[in-house]
């Protein structure tokens, strides 16, 4: 099985684990937000490219999408046409 480029932080995943996928632009992303998501019992998976987020979400369903990029409107539109991400809450 091919390893995904998404980096998942937090304890080992259990069945029913909620994952927040974060599309990261390092100039925009605040590490404190990652810690806050983990405190909300979400595992945080960071991706630097949109296609990485799509691949990761296909393997493990997303509970939340955080789009911490300068071109977030484009990423929102792209996520809304991908099956499995259409109904996932998005945070900009």
C-alpha cells in the first residue's frame, strides 16, 4: 500500500476517529490552531497540496477541512466538487 503524504499528528487512530484535514500554507497556518483542533479530539492531518488532501480524504473520511492558504476560495470550490468532501464543514 502506498504511503500518503499527509502527516497525521496525535495518538493512534481508533475506529470512528474524527480527522481534520488541513491544507497548509506555512505563512498562514498557526500551530496553536493545530493544538486547538487536537484538544477538540480531532486528529490533524496536514497537506501542502490540494491533491494530497484529496488522496488522504479518499483513504480516511474527513470530519473537518481547514484551508489555511492564501488562495482559499479556489480550494473551497475544488473541495465542493469532490465526492466525500461536499458536505464536510470548511474552516478558512
